[in-house]
C-alpha cells in the first residue's frame, strides 16, 4: 500500500477534472481498487518497464477509468 500511496500525486493529477467536493471520494475509490487488485494478483506489470513506471501507468489507468465513470454518471439524470 505504501507504493500506491507514494504515487498519490499521479492519481490526483488524473482526477483534476473531478469537482473538488467529490475528488477525495473518487481518489479513495482508485486507491481501494488498486489495493484490492494487487491483493488478488491482477497487477501484472510489463517486465520491460521499471516497477515504479509500471505502477504509475497502471494507477493512471484506474484513475482515468473511474474519473470517466464519475463524469458519465454525474451527467446522467437521476430518477428518484
């Protein structure tokens, strides 16, 4: 988890388009998803990449997908 938290800056940079009021929630979701994926053995970096570079690319991908999901769901009308 320390390695993931050390790359928090790349996650926050990727989430820059998310409103500030929701950014911490989306960030927490990114970190939790990354941690759970690592625990399940789903993070399989390319051996040609440096470990830190591979982790940063992977985290950026997770953050980008969750940010995209947030934006789409925030734009969708909610039915009560």
